[in-house]
């Protein structure tokens, strides 16, 4: 969180996803996680730097 002239703002978000998804391979899982991150409407509204650590359990 950072402070700006008009108040505070969320400048960066680090997401950690650890999932157990039966029947999915690592490549497909990473593809879906990346697409979800890139198309998240909340992330777009916040206009913050988003990083993602996604792994299969």
C-alpha cells in the first residue's frame, strides 16, 4: 500500500495459489492461472502490479 496526494492506494498485490485439481497437467494449470490473473476485473480496477505464484499441490 502506498500513500499518494489523495490518500492511500494499493500499488502491488502478490497472489499465492496452491491447488489440487484432479485430471489437470501443470502446463494447463499454469495457462488457466495466468489467464485468470490477466483478465481479473478487480485487478484491472485497482491498477496495481499483480504477481502470481501458482502451483499444483
